[in-house]
């Protein structure tokens, strides 16, 4: 059985570099406009500031009085605000957060807000429906969809297992 140092020495001799294994794939990434990355940064920053401050206030005011479901919702939204900090600095790496944001708001709008609205009743004020619709619209414009398609559907998936080194590779 080869030791790690033997494998690394072999890789140096053969010119293999595991860090650059996917360099050619990354080089083929579709370009993303600078306005899209800055727009995403601004949205991420707004999530950190607005959502984070609201959730922090809710938590400090009295988390002990919440129902389990309300606690779950506030915990998830607070965590979303904390995770959005990374998106301010690396908007493309944190795109899944924005995709999640679109998905949960679409589900909420269609399952929770739409039925009472169609029945002529008041929409639950947990989330502002108009702001959600505007936010989804802005995100749909800002998200670099070609990049999303390339990153999550075109690239080969990560291997389930690493290939074993054969004796003939020595």
C-alpha cells in the first residue's frame, strides 16, 4: 500500500496536480456581467442588514414565547441572514442561497398567500406578499441563469468515490 508521500511524489513526477483537476472545467465558465455580481452583492447585503436586524430583534424580544413553528421560521430566517454574509464577498459561490430564497417565497406565495387572496380574504402578514413578488422579480433579473445552468447541470458531478491508485501507476 502506498503512503501519502509516495502518492504525492508520484504525482510530482508525472505532473499530476489534484488542485487543478477541474481547472479546464472552471475555465469554460460562462461570463457573468459585473452588474449582476454587484447586484447580487447588494441583495446579499440587504438580506444581512434588513433580515438580520429584524430577526435579531425578534430573538432578543422574546423567543421563549414563540410556538415551535414560529421559532423554526425565525431560526431559519436568522440563519439565512448570517449565511448571506458570504454572498456579499462571493456572490457566485453563494448563489444557492438566492435560489433557495426564490423557491421558498414562490412556495409561500402560491400555498399560503394565494388561496386567501383568491377568496377575497386578507393575506397572512407573516411575509409581505408585494415585497416578495418584487424581490423575486429583481432576483430573476440579477441571477446569471447561464452560469447557474453551467454550474449545476452541465458540469460533471463530483465522484461518489475516489479512484484507487493501481500498482501500474507507480
